[in-house]
């Protein structure tokens, strides 16, 4: 069995004590590598002078990590530039926020070429490659150009809008058709997969062999939905333990018996945070009898602070929370606790379990794993209610939640009131339906489904290259762990 090579923009390296960092992508990738030899490859997170950019290998806890640095120009153009200022807003349906420059596009393509060159040095012909997210859309084409005929899959963690929106992406014809060089392209929802299929037909003149298979030139690409999930049972155990922790107990004691509802989102305009606060204010206006009884805890770690729009958003939300607290608060009660810091996954699990409501109301989201974590964390005998945006990818699976239009603060406010007065029988029934979904489709099932589908692909690879290029190319030098300068080949063998 060949190795599994997972490629993502950023690699979550273990901390110095050997513990793993816990983000949604990190959990998914470690689940994929748990029972199969492989390598996690991507950016180290380090920005170095051009002459000091290195690629290095780390082995820890049975996993192999290969990380490469970025030069400052690469970071500015590829990451802060094209990925975050162009692709991110457009993929989230926000054409008005895209800031395109030709220089940033050049940086995006250059970093993808750099990733392809570093991968080229250690790929073996039976390796299976799984590429993640919008930062690396062109990577498969660049690997094919270097002669690699491996099975290559791609998974997009964010939405994929209709072709009418995607064709507004400047030079979309240089980027999106590259995705047809993957054997399998996976999306969060059937709607996203269908949008990509229509793009292939409309812009690449692809021929649909069946609803999920397209012929593009001489390549066959499979397009399917694989809704990502969490490690459901493990997260429930984590929440049970964490709910008894001193920290969570202190938070509950500080509420003085008030009901808590919680939102956990990184600072981003896609999350609908300002409208969510407006909805809570509408609730307080419409239901003054609940004044002093419900506390809304919003945990929002800062992100992309170097981008002006995010700094403006931070100020706006702080001012809005302050105004609502000043208007409705009392000496013994603060309506909104707005916190701009990061908490551990364990702490969040405990807070989810202690909350009567989880507010997950993004304006657009690929999946939103907070929604699934909130459900998994609940006490099945006395569960909280999930209020979920119908524009989150999770809504396709979690139909037993209270689905809302995040653009309608009055309707979201009504959902808050409905959750508060809902009978325990209805809460238990809704939670049981939600838990059944995320238990059947947990993170391990997601990995297995994607890898099984990828194993069934590859028909079009034989048409990509002449037979005489079937043998592996590039150096195969066995090098120990440590720093590898450009031009050296790390010695990774399964």
C-alpha cells in the first residue's frame, strides 16, 4: 500500500511537548493518517528571507511532517493577497469585497509551483495525494506537468458558488480548469458539487458522463459531495469531562443562574456576527420579560488582523456589543460577553455543554464544524438547541436544528425565544435526530468515503502522459530528518 501524502496550505505541527494542535483541518488530517503511512506537507508558518527559505522534515507521534517556508513576497501575494483578498470573498459570494491584482495572482501561482517542486522531490509512483482547500487549486496540474501520474484528490473546505459568480473571478480560466487535473474533487454539499460540475460544462466544455463524472479533454474527473464531520463520540466524552472543570464551573457560577447561549466564530465577515448581535437586540426589545435572564457569550478570536477590513470589523463588533450592554444591561447582568481570545477545544466543549443554545448563523459557510461540535457536546437528557443558518453547509445534514435566515435579525430573535420556551421533550427529540446524523457520518467515515472514492478513480491518468514517463522521476536521496535547502530531496519512504 502506498503512502498517503496530504497537502494543505498550513501544517499544524505538534507543540514542543508533543501534543497536537486541535483545529478542524488538523483533526481531519490526523484521522486520515491514523491507519495509513503518510506525510503531511505544507507551509511551516515561517516567513523567511528568500535566501533562507528551507524545506524540512519532522517525525513525531508516529506522523511525518514536511514543511516549507515562504518568503515575505510569497506570503504577501499568495496568502494575504490572492488567497485571502480574492478567492476567499468570491468563494463566499462576496464579489464586492474582492481586491484583485495581477501581482498577487502571480504570487499565488508561484507558491503553488514551489509546493509542486518540493513534492516532486519525494513523491513515489504509488503514493496517493490528497490536497486541501482553495490555496492549492492549481497544484494537480503542476504535478502532472512534472510527470506524476499518481491518484490525486482535492477537497474544498469552503463553498463553491454558481458559475455566474465564479466567472467574475479575474483570470478564472487560469485557475479553476486546473482542478480537472485532479482525479476526484470533493465538496461539502451537493449544491457546491453541482455548481462546479456546471462550471466544467460551461467553461471547460466538459462532457457529463453521469451526474458525478466529467470528461475534460482526455481526463476523467469525479465530482462528489463529502460533508466533513468531527470525531463525535470522542468530542462528547471531552465535553462531559470539561463540564466538570474548574474553568467551566467558574463561568457558570459567574452567570448567577442566568441561561447561557453561545457563539464561537473566528473574526470574519462571513460569520454574520454583527447581524447576530442585532438579532439578540431584537430579542431583548421584543421580549423584555427575558431581561436579566439570558446571557449571550460570543467567543471571537481575532484573525487576519493585518488586513484593514478585519481591524474595522473588530472595532464595529466591540462598539455594537458595548452599545447593547449599555442600553439593556443592569448592575447585576451583562447581556453580551464578547471575548476576543482563543480557548482550548476542551474548554469550548465544556461551554457548549453548559449552554441552552448554540448560535451558528454564518452568512455563508462551507460546513461549520462548530454546529456539529455543539450537538456532540450536549447532554442527551437535557440538550441545548442549535440555531443554525440555512446558508451553512451543515444545514443540509442538520435539518432538525432551528434553521434561520441570518439576514433577518427579527426571525433569528424569534428563534432564540422559541428555543428558550421549547419543551424538554422537543429538545430531546431534535437532539436525538441531530446526534444520529453526526454519529453515522463522523470524521472517520468522511475520510473512508473520500479515500474509497479516490481509489476508484484514475481512468484518465493513462492519457496524461506517454508510457515511458510512468517511472518515478526526480531524485530519491535518503536524507535524515532536519533542514533541507532548496535543491535537496528529503528522504521520505513509507
